[in-house]
C-alpha cells in the first residue's frame, strides 16, 4: 500500500526506569514497533523510531529510599540496563534517550508554560492522602488498604488485584502508605488540571467518527471513556523528584509523570535531529502535515495516547495528531499474569544472558503469540515447540538443505536454471504474491499474520525440495537438479528479505551466506535474486534445537520464584466465623484406609479414592492430584468427613465424603492422617 505521507514517526511507550523490561513489554510494544520500523526502512521510506526511558514519578523515589541511594542513581542504573537490553535484542531505535535529560526538562517545562500562559489549565484545590511521617502526598497506586468489595487486606488505591474491582483511594478501608505502612491523613493541596471535558466533543468526532479503522480494543476503550464522560485531570503533583512546575508559587510541585512522559517523544526527536541535521528538523516530524505519527503501546496506556496526549497536543495547537495507535492486549506467563512485584516475569536482560544468540527465537515466538486482539499466554514449552518444529524443522531445514546441496554439487556456486517443469511453475506461482500479502498485513499492523505469511515461504520451499528429492535425481538427471537448486536458492533469498523485519539476526546471517550485498523490499517475490554463477559463502545452521534441560531450567526458575513469594508473603488464613459446639458435633470425622487411588480421566486435578470406612467401602473424590501420585496414598490412613452430602460430578462420578487436608502457607497440600494405625472407621473426637 502506498504511503501518502512523506515521513513516518514511530514512538514506543517509554518503559519505566525502576526495573528491567520483560517479555510482556516486548510483545505488547517493542517487537511490533521494531517490525514496523524495519519494514518501512526496507521499503525505502523516511522513518524515525523514537524511544526512551520514563524516569520520574513516585516509584523511583520509593526504590531509591529502599536501596539507600538517590532517585538519579536508580534511573541511571535502569536506563543503561534497558538501553543495552534493547540494543542487544535488535530493537532498532533511531534514538533512545531519557526524561531526565536537560533537553527534555526544558522542552516539557516550556510546553506546560505555553498552555499555562494561554489559560488552558484550571486551578483546583482538593484533599489528597498524605503521609505525615514521610512528608509526602501519594499516588493512587502507592496507597493500599482493605478492599471495600472483597475485603482483601492489600488492595491498591486504583484496583483490587484479588477481585479485580476498580477503586479510588477514598473507597479503601484503613488506607496506608504501601511503601512504609504508615497511616494516611487528608490534606488540602492546589494543582493545575487539564480540563479534558472541554475536549470531549472534539475527541468524539476525531476518534469515534474519523478513526473507525483503529483496532477494536483501542476504539472500544476510547468509546467507553468518552461514554463515561471526561473530567479534568491533574498535570502537576506534590513531589521533589521530577520537572519543577515553571510557575511562581509552585514550589515543591512537579509535572505529573503522565504529562511529562509523552512530551519525551517530542524532546527525544529534537535531541536526535539537533545531533543529525541531515534528518531534518524536529518540527518537520511533529508539525508538518505530510508527516504521520504512530504510537505503539500496551492496552494500559490507551487512554493516555488516544485521549490525554492528543488533548495536550490539541491544546498546544501546533502538532500532528496520531494517525494510528496499534495497541496490544496483555501477555501472560505460564497461565498467570506477569507481575514485576512478584518477579513473575521473563526479564529481557536475563534471557539474553541465559539463551545467548536466541534473540530471533524470542522475537518469533512473541510475534506468533502476539496479543493483538486478546490477552495471550507465553509458555516455555510452546517456546521450545515453535523453535524446534517451525524455525528449525521448517525454515532452517529448507535453508540448510538448499545451501548444503549447492555446496556439495556445485562448490557453492548458483547453478544455471534449465527448462521449468509444471511443478517448478506451480511452486514459483505459489510465492509470487508473497510481497503483496505480507505488505498488506504489515500496513494494517497485523504482525502475527504477516510473520505466518513469511513462514509460508519456507513451507513452500521445504515441500518443493522434499518432493523433488535432488539427492536422488542427481544420479539419473543431473541437469534437472540444477533447476531444482536454482529455484530453491531463489526462495531462500526471498526468505532473507521477507524475514528481515521479524528476525533481523538470522536474516543478516542468511544474507551473509548468500553473499547478498543489497536487498530491497521491492525485490521480494523475484525469481532472479541470485544470478547463476554467483559464489555463495560456506553454509551453517540458522537455528538449533532447544533441549528439554534448557526449558526445565526456566520452569524451575519460575517455580523457585513462586515458592519464594509464597514464603515471603506467608500468613495464616483468618479464623473463620465462630460456631457452636453443637454444630461441631454434627460433623462425623473418621479414619479410613485407602484401598485404591487413581486419577480421574479428563479432570486433571482430581484423584478418586476407594476407602475402607470400617463398615463398607466408599468412593471419595479429592482435588489433590497436583501434590500426590496415586500410589503414594494407597495403604495410607486418612481423615475424612463421613456424613457429608454426596456430590455428583459432570462425568457421573459421586463423591461420598471429603478427605481432610492441610494447606501450608506456601500453598502446598498434605493429607491429614494419624500417628499410629487404628481400625478403619475410628471416630475423631
């Protein structure tokens, strides 16, 4: 699809510099943004890819206090770590700067001052939670308390992670400072607000009428916010870490991080263009109508990039508005939400150390599982399977066959192509539309499907070379083999171009083996990329199989983290509501001997017991298969509730009681038993 704009400015959400980046960040933002930037560059378009670290806000000050260092120490450490991780992973930013830079401080302050001088803000006083011991106002996320809905004791000021309720700090019961545990009081404070409500009619027209092509998750979330009615949003806050509010009488106040951070896209562009005048001026990229702006973000940032930041740009009046905001949903890890606080994540810097040279494998898997329309799940077993069954067995296998046969039969020189058979023509016909198909998908930000289409090239090649069996034909028709290898090599060269946006490291390696000095997107689909007589370099494997022990190491690492979290946060469950002695007397708890135990088909959590209860044999079903193998329990004496109403399961199985188990603080389960064997049916009193 022809781009009607002269230039494209791509931004990716600024990662917060109080910790490393993880695979959720990569899948949601940075891999798709990098694919798109590489694609446009390959097409020869004028593009800038802007990144940087978000370095202000309360979480930085909390970490600094905890570690006994300054906020600047914290952001310096993580900015450098994140920047290096991105570079090592192949995220091809044109600039990766930071919001603590002098250029950004001045730019953001000037941006605020222009809106202030033009009366675009409203000044309001409000009561906010304050920690008197720390002399600090707190953000919603840094306030905890008892959830008013489910009464979980550690709900955040904006959300309860146990029941999922959206909250405000005023709703919490007994709120306290999440970092210190100190109780909070309300204090009056003055701040400046951006009156988003004033921009609502314009936003409704601009988004709901003019941008119906945006992804459904983006459009739907915007509509939900607009339907709920927008309200003024504070652009300043009480804090000593950040960009000072450039207004007399605003001492002790800084620009709110959500206001400050997106301006970083502009200041980072200015920093780049000032250093490289050949790229043009920053104003050309941000203010020329012939430039377009694309934001890559995760779904938690939709409101800021589709409603808040555009309102800021509209208020300023001199800027282009985003043409598209292709936001992804969330990526989970092994069936559970990625959590930085629980260390339940795959950190990019650790991945690069533990799986060296496997950048493209992770890029491939994250794109194949991209949460483009709904939350998706990353598992290490799937990671292994996609590497071994797709990258190795399909893509790598075809390339290796084509190059090794060329080396074996023709000393690495591309042979002449003879007369084409119907099979040759059919194969060439299969991939003639690859450029059009991949391009259409990438232009519409469908990266998962585009990568699948690129991999289809390898499937075509793999089938062709397997069906034609040149290692057999060479014995009877050596001239025919020249054509088979020639076509296989053209397919291989096409793969080097098609996969460049997705798998840049392996594409570079493949181009080196093919001695492809130049490669252009417009050449994709060509059958003459490698001329006859061209000398190829010595081939080597593009990908290697990942063994079970590598995957098990990662799974064990996650499990160790889970257990450490449980141990660190272990607390006994609260005592249940008091019951009378008469109520307790109604329970008939007895000792039973386990005669048989087996797993229940299609119900992986359940074990089925046959119990000798002293009178008869009874069946009891218990959800403890995660903790026991059936043969561990045969012969054991267990405690069970004998007079419980039988429970029937969907498969017709009936449980005639309940085996008593103890749940440890780390979540592990142990069946209860007796110190010495007793007669089956003995009562517990």
